[in-house]
């Protein structure tokens, strides 16, 4: 063979990298690396999709913001917003009253809604029967360019000419566009900090574990490659040479994994996709608009994989040793001691007197600490069990016991990595389930009360409930409904007076006093006791008098219906909203509160994810 | 959302843990392959995988469930409302035990198949 025909050093290194180094087959390693690369690519693409989605939302939100002006003379329209409910979810109702009909309407509408006309987002229009007619005459749907997401619930309503609203309830606006910051629509529930929070949670929950998978895959069955790297090092190879040999061994897996991971983005580029479990629809248009985010994510994944898989060997080989790093045989005693300490702290939380503010913090701190050190403590325990099993295997002639026992005894780091996902997974699932399933006493009482009432008593609030408007409301409701006026105390002083005709009071098992008379505790049927317990103060009186006020207006109304044939909340909302106007609020007397556990769930899960990484031992 | 992303993260962690353990099981299989071929007892591999994979994972699941037990008492004391039923804890633990058994069986079977192709000097 002539000198010219000899392969170059680079060619030799690339060929060397593709040869098998012992241990698992090259195919198995390629599969593992492909899985890890695909996971990394898909996870980074997910990050790009999140960024693109929020970017699209912000853009549309900015374009529909009202430009509020100080002087009504400069205004082209009046703009007002009111929250309402349909089913379990809150939504925004935006009232519009154009001054200059030639001015552009808000994004998503072709023209301004006429007085009493309603445009609904598709998600709100499909909520249930009656919603389309609740605010007026249904005129169509809001276009996608006017909605933050396809699932947003929003209504644009042309202000009815006779609507009763307080002074200053509507704002004079000069059009729509940045830099407004008025929160409405989905912005009610998704605060401006949501994007940062979402990305932070995604980084901790998904990107970091994917990074862990990446590192573990890079070191998968690495003993043979470590020996080869050590040999190359002894022969004078530099980082570049090690990198070439390493890259050659994993290039097919990087290409296959990147392609596989990239395929995950295809559905979201082609059509709107619903995120499973939370029913959020990701808009394909947002993702397509920021396509270069995806391209960058794929490039970063491929380059990271190439550098990571190859560099992890190159760097290790530079340590100047010709032997692979020996595995650690023992778990540090202090880790076991700390696990025991934190376990005791966790258990001690159950001994703290009920109602103490320290219970949950002590439990959380103890649990996080115990979780952090549980894998190491378990590995130490398993090493001890393994030694005993190997000893017994020797005595009884069981080779399986000897081999498995010795592996457990001398590979505590491997065991710690093996049991860490199990420990974190089981504890996280159990804690999540407990906190999601548990309720505060108040929320349970509210739910049980609402279940017993079955909407036979509902509270109604609205601006300027004069006698005429109360009578209009009474006429609009079905015949079996009765109205009771609730004149709440002024700024917490004075009694709350419940006023209704004698027939209504008697149907509630109450007396019929002509003057305000205190209600004895436990008097009346469940509708009265609920109103008293949840809506009124301690000083409650009843009076036999028509619900419409003789003069002025009523603070609140209660809509009562027979318990055997009650009205429904949606029915009353849909009936009263057109009568009482934009400020109408209809709700159950005992509104469900959100459990504190649900409210704190994200912090809990975040803490667990951080702990997962604290207790994740370095690969080796 | 946190639950959803946490689920993804746990799945990735579990995959990483299984790959890591699988690599070491493969090393164990390499060591014992000549012996199992010579003696014709491929069940060794299953026993080793059950001892090195299933037993630690099962023990971890049981101890983790025990670690979560005080939570039920804490919640009941502070909210005075029955929390999650105990069978939820049992279901989660049984699920983890099933996963551990499946991992051990899969690794043992794969090791036995690999050992069946052993020939001198190859490894």
C-alpha cells in the first residue's frame, strides 16, 4: 500500500469511532442515543412552541387593547368590560358604544355591533343553551385575530340604548392597539407573569429531565468507550481526535433522533392542536409565524447532541488516566443521617396540634429533605441487603444471589439513579392526589349547601335596582320564582333586612311581621338559613313587604323557587341579564372557594421537581 | 399545567433511570454470559435482573408510599375533611411495583437472549 492511498488520520478516527468497543451492541447504543436525542429535540421544540404561542397571544392582546383617552371629545367609542360566568368558567363581556361608526371596530369584528347585538367567541357560543341570547341578539362569532386563543371565552356587545350603568363605568376610547394593559378575556386568568412562570416551570419540569436523559444516554454502557478513549489518550490523542472518534460513533443516532424529534412539530405546524389534559388549543398560525424558533430549536438540539455525546468522552479522556473511573462502593454516612433526620421531621408534622400554621411548612421541608436523600439512603440499604444476599448465595450455592447481591453491594450510585425516579414519582403522585382530593371545611360546606339548595335560592346584584327594574325582573322570571329584597347593612353597620311579601315569607316557613323583626337562628327553611349564613351578617331581620322598594333602590335580590322544582343558575342568568343589563351578577349564595391546596399546587410541584434534581446523582 | 409538565418530566426521569440501569444490566450479562452458556442456565439472567432491578425499585416504591403516609394525617388534622382514600395510595404503589416487575422481566429476557449469541473472544 502506497503512502498516498493510506487513509487520513481523520478518516481513521472516524472509522475507529464506528467500531464496536465491547459491552452492549452498537445497535442498542444507537437506539438509546436516538431516544435521548429525539426527546431533547422534542422538548426544545416544545419550548419554541410555547414562546411562539405567547408571542402570538401578546400580539393579538396588544392589538385589541382599548386606547383610553381622558377627554370624551377625542373618543371614537365608549368601551366597558364586565366579568360573567357560563358554566364553571369566568369570561369577559365587552360593551361597545361607537361614537364614530367609521372608526375601525376591534380586531375580530367586521363592523361595530349595533345596540343589543352580540358577537361571541366560538368557545363561548358553544358553552350551552341560552348563552347566545343572554346579552342580546346573537349576530355572529368573533374572528380568530381578535382572540388570544381558540378556547378564549369573550363577548362583544353593542351597548343597549336603555342600559343602566353607573357613571364612569364605560371608558372613552380613541381606537384599539398598544400599549394598553387592560386585562380582559383570557388575561383575567393568565397574568402577564404567566409566560415567565410557564417557561420556568417547563425548564424545571421538562428540559432539565430531558437533559438528565441526555447525559445518561451519553454515558450508556460507556466502559468500553472509556477504555478506548484512555488508549487514544495514552497514544497522544488530543481533544479534537477524541471528539472525532466520539462523533463518528453517534452521528447516525443524532441524525435519526433529530429527525424523529422534529416530526413531533409537524402536527402543530399543520393544524391547531389541543394540549391533552388541559384542553388548551395551540394555534398553528402562531407557530408558523415564528417558524424560525423551531429551526433554531432543532439546530440547537442537534449541535448539543453532537457536542454532548462526543465531548463527554473527550473530556473524560483528558483526565490523564488510562483506566476508567472506578465506581464508588459506599454511600456517604451523612446522606443516610440526613435522610433519617428529615423522615423524623416529616412524621413529626402529624404530631403538631391541629390548626397550627407550622404543620404544612414543617411537613414540606421534611418531605423535600427526605426526598433529596432517599435515593442515597435506599442505595445504602440495598447495598447492605445485597451483601447479605451474596453471603447467603455463597452458603447455599445460588449464583444468581451472589451476582445480583454483589452488584447491589458495589454499585450504590447505579442503584441511587435507578430508585430516584421511583421515589420521586410515587411521593409526587401521592401528594398531588391528596392535595387535589382534599378540601377545606369551608369549601366542603359550600359545596354541600349548594347541592342541597339545588339553585332554589340565588343571589342577584345589579346597578340601580329600582322598583321598576325589580318588577321587570320579576315579570321576566318564570311564574314559580319569587323575589326577595336583601338590603344589606351600610358599611357593616346596622341590620340586614330581608323583604318579601307574606306569601313568600310563609313559603320559607317564616312569620309575617310588618316591621323589620330579628330572625332567630335556625328559623325558616334551608333557603333562608343559607342566605343568612352566607350572604348576611349576624344581625338579620325580616319584613313582610313587596320586594320592589318604595323609594330608591335595593342592594341585592334573592331569586327563590320551589325546592321540588327549582330554577337553574344558567336559566336565571340568561333571563335576568337582558333585563337588568351589563352590571348583572347572578350567583349561588354559597359560592365555592378554591381550595388552598389547589392554589398552591404549582409551588408544590415546582419544589418537587427542584428536589428531583438535587437528589439526582451525577452519572457514572 | 404543572401536573401535565411534571408528568412529562417524571416520564423522562424514569426513562433515564431505566436506561442507566439497563446499561449496567448489560454489563452484568456480559460477565455472566460465558457461565450461562456453559451451564445452559439462562434463567440466571432473569434472577440477576429481578435482584438488581425489580427488588430495588419495589423496595423504593414501598418505602416511598410509607414516606407519604403522614400526609394523610396532616391533611385530616388541618382540614377536618377526609382526604384521598387509602386505596389511591395502594393503587399508586401497585402501579410502581408492576413497573418494577416489568422492567426486571424485560431486562432479564433481553440479557438471556444476548447471552445466547455469545461466542469466545467476541466480548
